[in-house]
C-alpha cells in the first residue's frame, strides 16, 4: 500500500494529533474528559484502585514490620532476663572471699554467657 492509500489516512491523522502542541493536546484531553463518560469512569477506577493498593500495601507493610520488631524485642528481653538470672544464680552460689576470686568469678561468668550466646 502506498502512503496515499486511503487505509493509511486514519493512522496518519492519529499520529498527527499526538504531535500537536501541548496546549492543543491539553484541550483535546479536556474535551475528551468532558464528553466521554467511559473515559472518566476508567480513569477514576484506575486511580481509586491504585490508591487503594498503595494504602493497603503500606498498612500491611507497617503491620508486618511492627510484628517482627515486637517479636524480636520480646526474644531479646527474654534472653537478657535468662542471662541475668543465670549470672545471679552463679554469684549467689559462689564462695569467693577475696577480690581476686570475685574478679575471676566475674570473668568466668561473662565468658560463659558469651559462649552460651555464640552457640546456635
């Protein structure tokens, strides 16, 4: 088909419409918006759908993040309480009389707590 063929005219006309000046393009969109109920419904539906998805995604993301943070904080606090109780029991059962013995007990306690933490 040659470029002058009648079947090519609508395509060329549509391409020409997209190449017009921005002001005219804005007028065409405004005209289409006012005259076409279908265009308004489609654009509004897409906009509301995207906004809803973004809102729902943000809400779920925040809830998951907060849940993970709270669970981890509880684990850390439980671990710290367990270690403090273990250290307290060790000091309570110790019979250290001198400063050096107390220092050695403290060093051993810290080392054992660190080794306990390093194990999976």
